[in-house]
């Protein structure tokens, strides 16, 4: 019997409910803002350990950039949406607690480089058990290894006196950055996993009732906890696999004179395949894809399934090779040396319409260029300098200690024309729309010749650039060169 077959048709009344979300990040902030917007009778409070982060959510400059988010936050903040560091107080008051803390890939110990570090989740569970005085529904929102809900349940039970009940649900987030608000307002589906018993169904139905305020009921799927947790990893693995697949084909296209965009269009026209996530690129980034696949790999290995683990690991291996290969092509085109050459990267965010730099392909490309002693200028319309340095430090281990001239070799510039001035090459790292509209004649005139353009996103008008005089290379197709004339 599933929750759908029980009392779901008459959903419980959740008016007057209090929701607390632990973790005011990319997931917690936008998700709670949209819940608050659509559930005026629910009081939503987002809590975080970080005072600066909470202050930013309470200010006119939110800590994350997402199109449409500012308007939604401003419309409900102070009414039924609150941001605070009073974590314990809000846990006590809440009927339902979402856990939306970060779960980065472990950098040491068992599962290093693969498994997710769930210490923040465990800390939340222990804290809830310590301070809660009444029964609560706990909703695991962060992407977590399968079985985390069960671990949370055990910690809660072992650390409370038994007078209160905790039902732990899994409700993975499928929003994509840059379109988070749109994805939350009109999700393809909402997935809720919970214990398959009466108390579990009751808790599931309460969460269904929250979402049913704006999501059509048939798009709210209910499953057992494991299926829900695993589905999140599998969804991201499938999406990433499509990108690695088309990127692998991009290499074949460059070698064979086929055009990867034509191939993608032809292949994607088959309704069984579909057109989405077939854009060849310099490589996928973001906080989820690599982490989730590595999580899946670790899970398979833990269950003694090395062949399955290897199958999925290849998606990440192919992505790594795409980033390295892109840089190798750049170096090869520029006469096999880029020592002291100025190279300009357009874009540092892992995709357009976000300032997020986590696992961005641009950082890897910059690292390979840095290893060849290039002078790198970076322009991105949204990335903050501090986030760029954090990415170099925490993902790639690049600091002034490892590279003494780092802040001379890599410079974030706030004007795209200035960034490209005297450069030998421009490389497009992020598909920002504004890159399509620049005055490339002016840019070309101020560059060192021959001036190279490496389009890592295939967004520019390559013929026009060629006509201006650029040596152009892109992903997955051979373009004419002035040197062939
Ligand atoms: C992803 C999932 O899409 C989302 O459902 C999940 O909740 C979180 O992870 P996100 O990482 O925000 O979302 O962005 P997404 O749009 O999936 O892009 C990920 C990366 O793949 C980006 O670097 C993007 O540029 C790249 N990409 C995407 C391609 O290179 N080609 C494509 O065709 C699509
Ligand atoms: P995500 O992309 O998963 O939302 P973020 O890093 O953007 O990840 O946000 C996670 C947030 O969780 C951070 O603001 C961090 O300070 C917060 N956080 C981590 N651990 C705890 C904890 N134990 N209690 C409260 N907040 C926490």
C-alpha cells in the first residue's frame, strides 16, 4: 500500500503550520521563499549558523543571485518568511523541519573524493533531538547518500527520551541554478519518500498538503525513503551522463568533420531521446553533478557492485578529459606555448544566470593555463572575486602559498573589453547571453595577433568572428582557419 492509496485524497489541513529550514543556502533560501509565497498561512523560518549569511538574506543584497528571487523574498519577508540564527528557538517552535545544509564530497578518510560528508546533517539531527520538546516531521532536503534518512531517524531516537515522535521524510530538490525560482514555481515533479507505515503516511500527507498549495497533485510523487534518496542521485547521474555522452561525441566530430550540433539535433529529434541536455560544452560543473555521481559510485562500491560503479565513474572521467582536452587544443593552436601570454576567460560561473562557481569548468581550464605560465584575466558578469578565490583554493588547492604570483597571474576584471585588451586569446567558459552581443571588431582590434577565440559553449557567431579576423575554434566541429588560406 502506498501513501497515494491511503488518505491522500483528503489532505490534512496545514494552515497555521510552522516550518523551520536549517541551512540558508542555494537550496534552503529559494525553496522556503517559494513555500512562503504559496502558503500564506504557514510561517516559514530559515535558520543558519552563519550570521553574515542570515544578515544578507535580511538585506537588499541577497547572498545568492537567482533571477526572480529578490521579488519573491521581498514580497513575503517579514510576513510569513523569516531569516534568523536563533536555531534552537525555531526548532522548538516548528512542526516540520527541513534540513538543507551542505554535504560536500569528503576530502579525506574513507570514501575520500567520492562519498559525501554528512557531518552537517548529523549535527542538525543531534541538535533537533536535544532541543525538541514536541513531535516533528523532519524533511531531508539536502542531497544525501542513500540511507541518510534512516541514520537521522536512529540518531533522533537514540538521543531523545521517547516522549516525542520524529518522522523522517526524504524530499530531494530538483531545482537547477539560474532557473531555481521557475523550477520551484512549476516543478516537473515533487518527490516525497517516507516510512511505509501509518505514521509515515500521515507525515507524507502533511508534506503533500504543503506542496499541493501550488503543485498539481498528480505531480507530487510519493515513494519509500530509499527510492526517493536514490532517485535524486540517479536523476543527476542521467543528466550528467547525457552531457558526457555528447561531449565524447564532440571529440569524434572534431576528428571526423561531423558537426556536433547537427548530430545533437538529429539524435534529439527522436522523442525517445529528446532534445534536452545535449549541448556539448567545455564540461559540466556545479555543486551537484560530480558530487552526486561520485556518491552513486561510492554507494555501488559499498554494495559490492564494482562494474556498476565503474560505469558511472566514466561520466566524471569523460568530463575531466573534456576540460583538459579543451585547454590542450588552446595551447596547441597557440603554437604550443602560452608562457607569459595573456589569455582572457569570458565567464567563470559554472553556467549562465548564476554567480555560483562551484566545480566550474572555468577553474580547471584556468589551472591548466596557469600550469603553463599564462597570464589570465577573467570577466564574469556575476561572480564575486571572493568566490573565485574560494573555488581555486578549496576545489583545486591553488593559493598564494602554492603559486606565489597567483594574484598577478590570475586577475578578475570588471570590464570585458579591458579583460581582452592585448590578449592572445579569449575563451568562452560560460554561456552568458551578453557575450553574444559584444563589439568583437573593437575587441579584435585591441588584441595581440593572431587573435584566437575558443568558444567552449558554442554560443558565438563563428563565421562573423572569422570574417573579423579571429582564429576560431569551438567544441565538436572543425572551423576554417586563416592559416589555411
Ligand atoms: C542540476 C540539475 O539539473 C538539477 O535538477 C539538480 O537539482 C541540481 O543539479 P544545476 O547544477 O544547477 O542543476 O545546473 P544544470 O542546468 O543541470 O547544469 C549543470 C552543468 O551542466 C552546467 O555546468 C551546465 O553548463 C552544463 N550543461 C548543461 C552542459 O554542458 N550541457 C547541457 O546540455 C546542459
Ligand atoms: P546548498 O547548495 O546545498 O544549499 P550551501 O552551501 O549554499 O549549500 O548552503 C548550506 C548552508 O547550510 C550554509 O549557509 C551553511 O552555513 C549552513 N549550515 C551547515 N551546517 C549547518 C548546521 N549544522 N546548522 C545550521 N546551518 C548549517
